[in-house]
C-alpha cells in the first residue's frame, strides 16, 4: 500500500458557524454536503466540521475542540499574511519564524482559531531566499 495524499480531516469544534467565519477569513470556503454537513474547502482538500457532542460515527476516540495543531501553506508572503490577519482582528501568537516543512523550509506565523486550535500559516522558502 502507498498513501498518495490527504483528502480531508475532521475538526471537532464548539460552534460550526463561528469556526466557518474564522477559516473563511483565512481564505477557505464553506461547503455544505450530505445531510446538512459542513466542510471548509481550500485547494484540493477540505476540513469536515463536527460539532462537539454531536460527532458523526465513527469518530476519533476523544474528539475535543482545541486539540488540533494544523499547518497550512499560503501563497502570499508572511508579511502580507500578517497584514491580512491584522485587518481581520486575528492576533498573531508567534512569528514569523523559521520551521521545517514536509518538503521545504518554511517561514511561519501562528494563530489560534476560536476553539484554541493552533493554526500555522506557512510560506515555503524558495532556494536563494
């Protein structure tokens, strides 16, 4: 067996609409599917949202809001990302800082979503930068 890519992940949140508004401010888009389910779409991936206490079966052994640590790659320079975050009223917890990504070095900014999940917004460092 060979894993090719990540299709989606599930994030347990306290309030779906609050989470959607936050992630929409980062450039994701709300998608409704199935029987009233909600996801956040970006690129070729998505995050399915489960409301705490009403998770769909099967689910993680201990789903809880605020237990995730996520990293998203961005196209813009981190300075532009920081400006966008400031305009949206989102506080930067840390950054910009250098990190190691799956395929390249990264420059990252860290923020928290409404549930306290750690959200890393990263720009790949091109050779020679």
